[in-house]
C-alpha cells in the first residue's frame, strides 16, 4: 500500500466518523452532547490552521537550514555546470 493510498484510506475513515458524530448518528462516550455540539463545528477549522502552521514552519525551517548542507550545495552547482555544458554542446544558448 502506497503512502497516498494509506493517507486516502485513513482520511476517508476519519471523515466518515466525523460526519457520523456531527450529524448525531453516533454519540461520543463520556462527553456531554452540549460539549460535542460546541467542539465539532470548529474541528475542521482547527485542522486547517494546524496544517497551515505546520506548512509555514516547515518552509521557514527549510529556508533557515538551506546552507547547512555544503556538500549538497556543491553537488548541485556541479550538476548545473554539467547541464549547461551539455546544452552548449548541443548548440543551446544557456546564458
């Protein structure tokens, strides 16, 4: 099972459970209906904000640590140089 399939299955199951509880087909044990009624409508927004926060943090961390991999930086520059040389050999203007 690929990660995409696994993610799709888990997301489908959790969404189905959420909708069943939201439309009162299932009840949440040990939690009053009043509390469930107040919390369930905000869960999708909370997940959206959490995902956005994680995405921004991940992007910021990647930018912060970009120069921490000098070997990868040098390897990337070498690959760019090789690609330019190959393109020039085929008659393509690169610069």
